[in-house]
C-alpha cells in the first residue's frame, strides 16, 4: 500500500491548525491582537492550548500566519484583475489600482493591516512581504524592461523602491480615518510616480 496518503493523525492536525487560524483571524479582527489570548483562540477553535502551541510557538506566530494568508488573498485578487485584455502597462495600472482598493475594501485585511506593525515589527513584516509580493514585483519589472515598456533601470533597486512605496501606501491607507479617500490620494501619487518609469519614445 502507498504511504503517500496522510494518516488520520495528520489529517486531524491539519484540520486543527486550520481551525486555530480561522479562530485567530476572527478574534484579531473583532477584538484586536492585544485583547486576544491564546486561550481565547483555543476555545473558539474547539482545541486545547497544547494543540495551539503544537502548531505555533506563540501568539505572534499565529498573527504572522493569519496576516500572510490575508495578504496572499489580496494579492491574488489583484492578479485576477490583470487577466483582461490591454497593454502590459495598462495591466500594471489595473493591478495596482485593484491591490490598493482591495486592501481597504476587505475589512478583515484592513483590520490586520492596522495592527501588523505594532504586533510584528518592520523586520517580520518585511520578511512576509519578501515572500508574498517581491517575487512577483521583480518578475513583472523584468518583463516590462524586456518588452520595452519601461526604461532599462536597475531592476533590484527599482523593485526595492516600488516595494517601499506600496508598503508605505498600504500603511498610510490603513491608518487613515477615511481609507477610501486615502486610497484615491495614493493612487494619484503612485501613478504619477509610475509614469516616470515609462519608456516613452522621443520624436525623431
């Protein structure tokens, strides 16, 4: 018999981990990280505290996984918006707009964003974003240079700059009392900045 299929213990562990993450997300969004205890998470997940600590070293580790999953969902939705027809540059504009708007339209993602820097700190947030967003950003820039859509800028430097811009834009929008207005303002500024990357042919 093949031993590839997970046994019952592995399946139960996976289900328990998923339940812990679902419970933690609900509590972090509704009550906030500080007001939520590991015991609260275990109770809502119908699991023991020991089961929670089997999967996660501490409450911060749980929040990090919840935030990582949330950001993957937001990025995935913005990528879906880029499947329509249009030039590569138009797709970048569509994806950027979708990403910024999804960050504030998804109330759960917004609630997590408002807490993330205080909970995890810059280094851990950067590590998550490096995993989630940076590979796509680097690949996109490389493709745009190859297609002649943007100027032949140093790719790593450009990726780092744009990454910082997007990160700070998200934090600005999350902290705003009017996130929708802040998003519109950030769109305006970011698109003006992105225009500087365009490879606009000069007349002969």
